[in-house]
C-alpha cells in the first residue's frame, strides 16, 4: 500500500497564503452575507443581535515582500557552504544561509523602533522620486497590472519523512491595479498547479476589501503613523484569529499588505513607523533571503502558537526591502532549531500593460 504524504501542522510558508486567499475570500464574503441576512431576520423578529464570529484567516508564515524596487535578474543561485547531512546548509564559516540560521536563539536585538525608524526615513526621502518613477505618462492606470518576480522555497514533507525546504524556484504574479480583473500566478516549482488564475480583489465596501493588496486600495490607507496603527489594530480585531495574539495578527497584516503588491511610498512610511510600535517585534542583525542576500530583519514570534519566527529582511545600508524568511526556534515537529521553513526574495517589481507581460 502506498504511503500517503503528510504535512506538518504548522503555519504556511511565505507566498502560499495567496493561493488560499481567493478561496477564503469567497468564504468570508459568503459568511458575511449570511450573517447580514441573519441580522435582518433577527431585527424583523425583534430579537437582539448575537455576536458575530470573527473570520478565521489562514495561518501564514506571514509577512512578505515590499519597499523599494529590487532590480535583479532571475538566475541560478549558488548555495555556499556544505551540506550538514540533514539537508541543511550553513556557510563555510558557520554563518547563516538562505536555508539555515545557526544562531537563531541568540541573534536578536531589541531595537526594532530604531531600525524601522531608519528604514522609514530612507523611504520618506525617496518617496518623491519613487512616485515620479511610477507616474510615467499619466500615472498608473486602472487597466494595468502590478508585476512581481521573486525567488522562493517552501517547506514540504513526503512519506512521513522530515520536513525539508524545496529547491529554490521562480514565482511571478500579475495583479490588477484596481483589483477588478483576474490576475495570474506562474510558479513552475509548484507540482500541483504552476499556472494559477487569481480572482479579482474584493470591491470597496465588500468583505475582505480592507485586506486587499490592490494598488488602488493601498492608496487609500493612512499616511499618518498613528492613524495607520489604529487602522491596523481595528482591522485585525474584526477578522482576528483567536488562536493568535492581537499583536501577532497586527504584524502578520503588515506583512500581508506589503507582500506581493506595489506599496505607495507615503503609505509604506506610515506602515513602517506603525510596525515599530507593535509589541514583541525584534531585530535580527544578520538574516539571509532566498537570493542569498544578507540584510537586517525585523521579526516577531507568536510563542503561544508555534516556535516559528517570521522575518522581514531589509538592506542594511539602503533600507531596500529584500525578502522574508521563517525560521524554526526549537528542535520540534521534525525541525532543527535554525532550520528555515520558508524563504523568499523579491527580484523585480514593475507596472505592465497586459496580463502575462514581463517588463523590458
């Protein structure tokens, strides 16, 4: 009898959440419509409202991808260091690589507000030129698409064996600027479906719109850090996962918004400054993205749910967003402490005129 592959019960790695997002968005819209209909019936019957159950959003390896453009070419990745016998790779001098963080439980600092403040300052200074760059002839149009090209690796488990990081592979997405049209995902490294149509984003006023990553929705978000922080917490309070802390949900939402998207510069400044005020956020001075680039990461752990640290990685000097990774903190669930469970690197962002079109 053939063994049925099993997957570890833990948070999904970076990038996977978009593949589930459309299905879950449909569910939450349907649930919201049912709830509203029930409330109308109760009101008609003269009964009091019952508290509505919050939407349980998928557990994700969370935060993902944003900031300034990373204009790199997709190509092969030379993995430095030697295999340690368990499919993990460390640098020749014992340093971190894209697949392993050898100092995982002794490599953080408590200066997240300072680091995120510097990143926000860099983004603020470059916001004028970035805005001009994207304006082009008449600005970004609703009929265009945001294109994101990245390199990723996700964790899988086969035939009851230990979870391992899949080979690095290319991931491309095309997202409607105003969210009204279908998008497209191309990920040749996915065995189940390497070409995945993406549903339109929820329209304004519809369930799920507040978490939309369409460029037009992101343009509506607050540009004042204090107002942004209030908006973040109000949003996660409406749709929070009761198994995860409110602060962790806030950190996850920050990552979701700056994930596969084009973030308006002034909004990104407010988002970084608001993220600096989330309790429990720490700094990882040396983190490595899926392209092997070293940077500084801001990270958070929801210790009550899983011993996985979620990281957003930035260029130490320029403040440019590089990518993300998730790292196991304990020897548990088939992992070794320091084992990377998901990793991604943004290689290119652009605005293109057609679906499936790549920038020149």
